[in-house]
């Protein structure tokens, strides 16, 4: 069905070894601006630097904020629209919001306001009523799921910057951590904690450069069936799971996560995000979704390569005290998200051990600070 030569994320045009150093440099420059908050009577939560969302102490509560770009998933939606005549932009809208909301909630925030950034290659993009209305409807539906207000946005036509007929989507999100006890930046994370993994709905919105490159190898491209009645393109376009209903339900249930990680770019290496020297031992690996299993096999990736790039069936990690682990998983299931008590946190060197697969990632495998 495909070439037997392995296909890596680097070959697909994404090299984190080149991207991450810029992120670190930018973070250091950004940290130097925190003193400006004092002029307004506020201060930053320093531990949020390098986390998925930035947190400011405004007195009675914390304010968290994030901005995230969707990436190249729209290109799959565009190609599938040509092949099937269907619009997939309602799901694409959910993907975009999920990129921001799922990051924001890692620090314990309740999402409050989402802003949209829809930059098209020309005004004609907005003239396709079916596509444009699907984007609007999907955006509102995702906001309703997350109980967040859609404040507004920007819809520039950027001919010469964005390719004609394409659109670049991004979302920013602001939230509140109230009461302050909800703050989750890893200060309580420690040996004995349990690792609960929440199921992904598919590839989500990370690894699409690799997925699109793989489609070029398949004789039927995106119309290749990966299981009866499900094409590769349709499976790739399954909307990203929204995890804020779970984190809100956990708080109502009296469960306060010690730390959270959104498993996006860098795959399972994101479990090493916190700077502490701790060992994360995984004893239960969630089942792969059909599309991720297909990608791994067709791209010829070994487990280490796949788990370092893709979510492989787990889209979000919640670190809780051991006594809360089973209840945490049940709360997620009650919200319609499958979950597993998958591992433990131990004293020791900074490393992730995925024992069933014989994979080890060390602190040298992730550089985000």
C-alpha cells in the first residue's frame, strides 16, 4: 500500500530541534518583561513560565491566558472537501478552540473568553457560504461545550502571506483561576502521585504534516480505508477532544490536580514538561485510535518515534494524589472521555518510562524552557 521507507516528522518538514531553541530564547526575553506588571499592581506566577498557559496574580484570583495556532489540519479539510463535496470546517473550528482551551486548563483555569483569528489568503475564502457558516457554527458549538464566551476576533485577508484559497486559524483564550487553590503549576507534584491519561479522539491537531506526507504515499490517498467505512481523511478530521468539561467536573468533585499536561506536539514527551527531577513510570498504555495505528504502521515508525511525535491514544494527562486516581478516571468517563490510571510518579532522575513498550525518554528529549 505504501513505501517501506520509514517516514519521520523531520522528513515531513517539522524539526523541533530547530524550533525549540527559538522558543527558549523568546521565553527568556519575555521573562524580562514581567516587571511591567508591578506598575499595574500585579505580578506574574513565575512557575507558569514555560507552562502551557501564562498566569498573572491580580489579587483575589489569578488570570491565565494562551494563544494557539491550529496548524495544517485545514489542508486536509480542503482536500477532503474536493474529494467528497462535504465541508469539514465545523470540526476544524473545534480543533482550533481545543488547541487553546486544552492548554489553558492545564494550570487550573476555567476558560472564560475565546477570541478568533481567521486569516485567509484572500476575501474570496469568506465567499464560500457553506464553508464559512460551518466554521462559525462549529466555533459557537465548541464555545458552548466549554461554557466560554466568544468575545470577537480578526478576519484579515492576507494575499501574498497566506496562500490563495487557504486559511490560517488561531484562537486565544483567557480564563480565571478562582479560588486560587485551583492553581496547578506543579508545586504539589511529587512521588506517589498517580498519572491518569484521558483518551484522544484521534490525531487531534498535531502531527498533521506527517499525516499529509503519508497520504502522498497511499495509492488512494485520503480515500484509503483504514477500517470498513472509515477513510484516512475522515479519520484525520475527527475533531480534537475538549477536556475542559473534565477539569471543571473534577473541581466540583473536590479533586485538585497536582499537575496537568496537554499531549500535543512532542507526543508523550510532554509528560516530562515539569522541570522537577522525577521519574514517570507508565504501566498501562491506552489503546491507539485506528488512525494513529494506521499512521505508525504505514510510516514504518517504531514505538519510540511514534510516541515522541503523536498522542497515540492519550490526549491529556492529569497528575493527582493516588487516593484520587480512580475517581479522576471515573469523572472523565462520566464526561464522555475514556480514561485510565496509567502510571505513577517516583523519586529519581527525570525520565519517562513507558514500561509495556520498553521506551525511555530522558530530560534531554524535551527542551521547552
